[in-house]
C-alpha cells in the first residue's frame, strides 16, 4: 500500500525585517535668531540703523558752521518734532529707545558670534593670523569699548551738561563751543580718538554687512569696498570738523 504525502510550499514566505527608525535630529534652540545667520542679520540691521543715525547727527553738528542760531534751532527741532500731534520730546525719546535697543542687540550679536566661533575652534591654528586680521580683531573689540565710554562722556558733556563748563541751562551751541575750548584739549583728543575708532569700526562693519547680505560677490567687490571706506571717511571728517574748528578759533 502506498501513501501519498502532500508537500507544502518549498519555501515559506519570509517577512522583510523592519527598518530601524532614524535617530531624531536635535533641533537648535532659539530659532532663526539663535543661528549664526540670524545673529549676523541682527548685526546688519542694527548696524544700518546706527549708520543712519550717525549721518543725521553729523549733518546736524555741521549747522554750527552756518551760525549758532542755526545749530540751536536744530537742537530745538529734535525736542519739538511732531508737536502738537505728540507731546514735547516724544519722538526724540522714541528715537533714543530705538538707538539704545540697537546698540544692545548689536553688542549681543557680536559677543554671541565671537563665543560661537571660539567654541567651534577650541584648538588654535598653528599658523598665526595675518597682521591685518589681528588689527581688525583688536579694533572691533577695544574700539567698541572706547566708543561706549565716549558715548557716556558725550552725553554727560554736551547733552546733560554735567561735566560741561557752560552747564545744563546754557544753549546747545554754547555747550558745544565751551566743551572744545583749547583749555580742554584732552576732551578734544578723546573725541578725536573715539571718532577715528568709530570710523574704523564702521569701515569693517559696513563691509561685513555687505557680505552678510550677499552683495560683495563678483564685480561689486571693489565698488562696495570703496563705498564702505568712503562712508567711514565722510563721517570721521564730518564729526572731527567741529571740534577742530572750535580749537582753532574758526567757530567762536
């Protein structure tokens, strides 16, 4: 007697192994502002605000060459602009708030980027940086400190009149002329050093802003480099013209 043996499939279906899930990519905290590009954008925007302010401030200072009355009218306009729609000094206060916020954000972004660059390169390069690179680093670092100290003195001297010989109750033009008298040559010297630092800082800052915005490529390299140098030179010469004119007796 024979038995029939039924055979099943020669091969049993084999299920493919499940793919291992990909490890989750950790998200960077802080969003756009927490990134290097975000911080560079903050520096570019706040830097542009400060440049616009410097240009306007320089233009106002140069009114002293027209007459003392013209300069005093400019100072009065700053405090009364917007009247009667808004109360006295409202718009000027808003401008000051924006400027203060811009300075704080500018410094925050600069310090954050410097710390991030230092952490990303814990081991120093064996090859030393070029002298030009070293000068730039020192100018941006110590120049910023010098400018900050100068702004504090400038406000105490010409805005609030605390350290000015003419005092707070005097006219703005009187505080300006008395503040740069030959007997206060050290004040003028401090002013000159600070303004030159502003120019060097501005020169590098403008070029960095052009690079951040992606404008410094190709044929525009030389043009934008010249623009950065020209704007810086105009501001330095414009701001230095007034104290030098007072020191030499051109403005009395």
